């Protein structure tokens, strides 16, 4: 695996490469990321990963400096997963000057995750656009675990006419249903036992909708109540349409339920897509 | 000259073309635009022009519908100037849905021209980024006449790591110094006689600075006073540094003086770069 920190060196390395598939990360990789890398391999000839902890997407209450950096272990995993080229810029490589030109996503950036992480999606959109311009992939993969991020990047890519196909990759889960996340490592053993409730609650909403329940607000309230009755502190459980995460309107059938809730210290997020019958 | 309206058709036409030079326009072409096209020819192998009247960059007080559309005459001029490919999308081609993802330039977007044209530079930056993503040129040319636009697009391109070289092209002037502009056509014969004063006033500031004058505020006030004494209504005359159009700080040597002023109905803009001695 080639590793490049500088933009010109990466550009030279990628010159003439066909069918580039790109998977951006912030490092601190777990099995979910590695599944993304293996999936990337099936979409093209050259798999490029990036590791960059993006200061722009950290909110005022989020600790950029304490974000785990595990570069050597990450490299070993990427190499084993068959990644061809790793782009690992320093902050000076990617932000040699204050980033004044940013992508401004629409109002959804301030809802759901955005309500609790002001400026987060503006920072995500800006760094991913910049990485896209550097790597110039034909395809980019993002996990569905960060569903709102995937939606925003897919819509940004389409609306800015970037010649890139965005692929959403299914969330990797533990056997008990818990979505893999680096944050799971912060759970106590008792919390780890309780944690799969989040995915069960989401599955319950999908089942209720399949059984004909259309009072989504009631389903959302019941889900929050169940979580909070078991020691969670929930930020939201929200049923939205997949395309833009707006509140479903009559006729919308492609839906997703998204949730964020704290169990002890860590804040876990999860989501589940579902379809309403025609 | 090939003409394409659809994005996929243009992409197909440009596939495999080497060294693409791009000159975006809103049509209604005059000799200044044509000079840009001939200059483009010297920078690469394939000269691509675009004509698109961009609704996003029109302010609430600016009449999008009344902007002159002279497509047939424009095509004839582009063809004669040796343009290889014209991209002329309809609004549905370029904005098939409301443009929700936009580039947000920094505060300078609300100064100088931006003070009088709210949202203008956000609209310019967004459409040019989108055109860049469609055409994917190696080089793009913009006239220095719209100096603030050139500065914003140059800085956007660098900050978003687009692999595109931005070239600023010298303003084309009539023999008496008046910068060419489609707006000159709206001047009465008397106004047309008076109009070159704008460039003379700017040249006077350059000379005063060369002669050692460093009280820029005084020079700006005197320039506005002279114009307004001759029937102009001036929006601004401002000495700024070239790189980001901020107020010069001690040590800044690469400067530009920019002006916007109404003479009768039309609002004319002009600018002049100059250097301070070390």
C-alpha cells in the first residue's frame, strides 16, 4: 500500500489509474470500515482510502484533540484489506490556510445530528468536496451508519454535478444487533449488554409500520420512552424519508428511522431503512 | 464548433480531450469576451466556452428576465474566435432541482460589489464550481474587469483544491480608456463622452500612489468627489490588496483600485492594478 501525505504526491500516484474507488475516514478504524474497504474493491480497480481527522466538523463542545489517533494500526488493517493507496494528509497539507470557502448544505444540516452538532455537516461537506477534488474518484463509499452524512454527501455530489457515484454501504452489526462504532469501546460491560436495545427499538418501528401503523409521532414517542425507561438519554428518534430526511409526506414510501441516544457516557447513533407498501 | 446543452452530451464530447481551457460567460458577448477566447486558445488544445444566464447570481433588484439573450450572434462570434465546444445548458439542464448546496465565500462577498448585489458572489461561486465539475478544465480564464469575481473564483479554486489554473485576462478598453462592457450600450452620446473619466480617475490614483501618496482614504474620497462633480453617482472607489481585496496593511505592495459608479442609467465598474515600490 502506497501512503501519501502531500496533495501533489497523491495526484502523481493516481495519474492514469483507472476506476478509482474512494473511502474517506477519520481513522480509528473498526471492522465496519474494513468491510467498506473490501466492498470498495468490488466497485473498481484502484481503492484509495484517506485518514484525516477533520477539525472543521468538530463542534465547539467536541474535543478534536482527544479524537483517537491510531495510525499504525489503521495502516495495517487497510493494507490487509487490500487498499492500494492511502492518502493521509497533515492539517498543513489539507488546510494550509484557514478554510474560508465552504460548502453550505441546506437546512437539514441543522436538524437531527446537526441540531446537536452545530456546523458539523458544513465541515463534513467541505472536507469531502476537497478530498473528492484531490482524489477525483469515479465512486465513493460511505457507511449507512452515518445516514445523514451519506444523504448530505449524495445530494451535494448530485447538486454540484460531480462526476462521482456515491454508494451507501450497509451498517455492520454485532451478533446482537449493535451497530459497530468506535464509541462502543466506551461502554461498560452492563451498558454493552443494554446497548442492542437501540437497534431493537428501530426494528420495532419498522415492524409497526409494516403492520399498518401510520402515526409516526406516536411511534417516535414510544421509542424514546422505552429507551429512557432503560437508562438512555435520547436526543431523537425520528422517522424521515430517505431522499432528504424531511418529514414524510403522504405518498412517501422510502423511509428511514434515525436515532441518537446516550447510554452512560457514549452517545450512540443508529438507523434503519424501511419501505411502506404501495 | 460543437454545441451541447446537456451535461452527459458535453461530457461525452470532452472525453479524452487534452488540455481543456474553459471560458464561462453569460452570453451577450462583446470584443472583451472574444479577446478572452483568443487568449484561451494559447493556453491549451481544446477551448470550451459556456453561455448560461445564471439566475442564482441575480439579486432581488436585478432583472433576470431582461438580461439580453443574443444566442445566435454569440455563436457566430465564438465560432469565428476558434472556440471548439460551446456548452449552452438550459436552466433545466443546470438546475433540474432548486440549488440547495451552495458555495459560501467569506465576508468579502458582502463588500464592494457584494454590498450592492446581495447573494451575487455566492451565486457566481456556486455556478462556476458546478461548471468546473462538468467541464473539468485544466485552465479557466476570467476577465480582470470583474476583479472581485476573479479574486473569489481564484481563491475558491485554490481552497477547494480544484486541479484548475485560474488565469486573469487584462481588461479590453476603447481607445479613450473606457473598459468594454455590454452596459456601455446604454450610455447616451453625452454620457459616452464622459464615461472614460472613470478609468482616468483610477489612473490618477495609481499615479498619486507612485508619487508617494499613502493616504488612501483621501485618494478614494477625492476620486468619488471628482466623479460626482461630473454627474456620476458613485457606489465606491476603494484601494485594496489584490490577493483578497482586504484593506491594505503596511507592507502590502500588490494593490488594486476598484470603482463602481452610475452615469445616467448604467452602472459602470472598472479597476486598475498597481504596485507600491519596495
